[in-house]
């Protein structure tokens, strides 16, 4: 039995992956992990290296030597860093709505919008300060040169309506050797909950191919 580890977007949480876990193909089981530091109750600030270390600890505690890794948005950025740091622990990689280095204009726009409308997007347990700090941490991520080292079978998703991330999806797929790119018609950024059946279908086909 292979285990798929799901890493959520912000402001989503692990519960956003329920539909995908329930629909995994035969031979796969799934676990959705929280990104350490994305909730006030975690007691620490979000940092990518800290989130990667927490995931590694979870895998070690569960006795999981290798997993299939699926991340969305911030979760995809953490997944990318995880496979760069621990390639021997990842059998396949799925990235959706990801970035290698978020454009300064987009970070500025996000920070400006969150200053006035954070309550509209922040889930329970996430303060304005924490949400802003997560965006600032994302600002410092830069894996543009490093992704060429990834030799794990990789699928890159992006919603056709997720315009801020379309260019990055194409660049990620071009940068990771033999990565597959799928631009999903009608899908927005958080399409795992917007179009759960379609996300599950495409994910299931990719995972099934890894076992053939």
C-alpha cells in the first residue's frame, strides 16, 4: 500500500483534501498533514524549513520510508522544498498552483488586500498577523535554480482560471526533467474543493501510472 501525503493551501487546512483521500485508487491510502505554523495554535511562525522538518518527523513517526506527495499553493511550495531536501523519501510529486519565486508585484498586491480584507479569507484559528507573516515568508522562497535537480516523476497542475500562477506552472514543468503539465479548463486556484471530482480523477490517473 502506497501513501499519498497531501499538503494544503493557505487559508485552507488539511480537511480540504477529504474528497481526494476518499477517491484514491486501489493500492493507495492518503494522509493530509497540517503545515506547521499556519495556525495560531501551533505556537510557532510558519517557515518553509520548519514545515519540511515537521513533515519529515511525521513520516518517520509513521514508519513511512517513501511517499507520494501532493501539494497545492503554499503546500506545493513546501512539497517542492521537501523533495529537494529529501529526494529519497518521495516516489512521485504533484504540484498545483505553485510558484518557484512569487513575483514582487503579486506579493505586494496580496499584502495590500489582506490588510483590509483578511477576515474574508482567514479561517478560524488564523490571525491577521499570522496570515501576513505567511505571505512574507513566501516572498523569500526561490527554487528557480534548484528544481532542475528533481528527478522524481512529477505532475504539474494549474487551473486555467488561476491566471497569476499559469506562467509559473509552465516554467516549473519546463524546469523539472520530464515533468507533465496539465492546465485544467474551468479550474481556479483552489480547485481541489471547487472541482473535487476532477482533481481526484486526474490525480488518480497519474498515481495509477506510477504503479504500472
